[in-house]
C-alpha cells in the first residue's frame, strides 16, 4: 500500500490510531512510503524497532544565559530534524530553575545527572553520544570514558578549539593539545563553531571523518518568557523596536565574585582592571550617540551574573546626565527565556559578549560583536556566517574606531540591519539541516 493510498483510507487518524488500525487490518507496513519523517516514524514503530537514542552531553553551568542556551538550542535542532530520536541529557548543572525550564519545553526529555542510575542506564541504552556546544571540548574526559566503557560512537557539535581556553591565562601545553586532538580524531564528526578552530585542529593533525564549520547550538535556542519580558518593558518604559540592548564584559569573568568555591585570581583581576576602560569606552560613546541622535533608548543588561555590576560601573555611572534618562540598567540576572523575549522586542544588540548576539541572530535580530584576545576565536563565527562587518576587535585601534558608526547605522536603518541579520540566520539554519543529516547517517549505521 502506498503513502497516498494510506492517506485516503485513514484521512483523520493520528499516529497512535493509525498504528492500531494498521495492525488490525493486516497492513504490510514495509510497503509504506518513506518520503516524510512522519512516515519513517510510523514504519519504525510498526516494525517494532527501537528508536535511536542519543545521549547529549551539555549544560555546563547556569550563571550565564549563553551556557544555558546551548542545551535547548541543540535539543530544538534535534526535535526539528530528527523527531524520532530519543534524547537523554547528561548535564553538568541544571540548577537555578533551568531543569524545570528544560522539562517544560521538552517534556519527553530524559535527564541523567552525574553519578546517577539514570546515567548508567543511558550508557547501556543510548546508541550515540553528542557533545554539545561549548568553549572547548568541555567534557573531553567524558568522551574518553564513553568510548572506553561502551565502544559506541560519539560526535562533537559546535565547539571552539583553542590553544588557550577563555578561562585560562596561559596556553595549553603540547601534551594536553595532543590528547584533545586524539579525542577529535576518534569522533565520527566534529563541527567547529568558528573556522579558525577548524583550521587549528587540522593543522595539529585531527582526522575525524567529518570536520566542518557547524554553528553554535545556541543559534536555535527558542526559549521564551513573554510575560516576564512584557512586565520588564512596561516597568521601564521600553517600547518594542525602540531600544537597543548593550552588554558589558570584562576580559576574564570574575567568577570569584559569584561562586564561593572559586578563589580570587590576582592575575585575571589585574588584567580586568587594566583593560576595563579601554573595553567599554566605545560602548559608552555608542550609547551617548544613539540617545542623542535617534529616538531609541538603550538597555544595559547582562549575559552572566557578574555583568550587572560591570554595566553600572563602566557604563551607567559614567554616562552624561542628559543621556541617563533614556538609558535603562537591569540590576538583576535573568534566565534565557526572558532574555530572548526581550531581545526579540529590541531593535538590536551590541556589546562585548557572544551568546546574546547568537540568540539575536537566531531570531533575525541585528547584533554587533566586540571581541578581544581572551575570548578565543569564537567571535570569528560572525565572519563565517556573513556578518564580518558586525565583528570588531577591541585590540585593534582601527576596529575600535568603527564601532560607534556601526551601532548608529544599525539603529538608523533597522530594515537593512534586519535583512542582514535574516540572511545570516538563513545560512545558519541551512548548516543546521546539513549537520543533522550527518548525525542521521551515523545513527542509521548503528546496529
């Protein structure tokens, strides 16, 4: 029986009803057409085949909305392109309300926390381990453990591969890099979120069967909290499409100010102090010019829990009095859903962070990225997705001088800025489809 014949015979049946009816009517399920994912799903279920199972290693921490966004982003991509795959999340951390957020958005998701019975079961039952997006091979040891304990394949999705990690003050030694190259080479595929990471991996001899550019999973993060966003805008008299968002950042995140188990680092602190004026002067000037030359307001907001204080010290407290009345400072942290909902109501974003811009572009909202050496090569993904004109190196005087004009142009010609953002979004979505085709092929080869 062909797909069209089945549709005629069962025009109103849902999946469960169809399967039940197909059994009672003695349908030859193997004759069902395979032109759509629904029909592939029906075929698999009717044949009694166990669906493929993926163990997603992700959710690194919850003090940064970008780190939170990695997981729902990859889960959304899997849900859209591989809807029949069962996913179990192996997180490092899902506290601060993030676990509830994930379970609400992905009700079928299984969560296997470290050292749990659920994780042991996942090791037995899952067919493939997928390492989610991150600043490096974050769970490198876990990939080795998976390979040694199960012998099953793994892949790596949307990472930066740096000589010096963003949290480090010195480069990794040759032995450490060699271990990482071996982990890359043992993967079935590695998608790097910036081309410079791909080039470095190849130059060091990494040899996975597939090594390509693959967007950070956070591009697909679609968490929303519209009520919270609407309340925030109303309380602060921010009108949709009439404000820009600005995010500050120090060279090194001062985790010692928010994490009790992290010791004060004098080297990082000294570097932060030496560069904080240098790294925020152009953002301040952009705020001043936007307020004085357009009808937009500016929202100074955080990507992580340390940045509310940075925004107040380096931006709010140093703005001219005539500008302050049209600048809003968010004094408290927020979760990813509220942040995304606010970004989507804005006219665009600029600042020294990476993942808020990623989430903006994922929804067609213009976003300008200012980077510096300590952030590794991740910012260069803007060049990879066609937004090189919106990437600025704060360590380059030429680039620094171009920041304010670029922000003004974005604010004054929103239609052109949105068209540019949407073109990048379309390219990202194309690559997401292509990367999922690679994963689908790998899962199909698993017996």
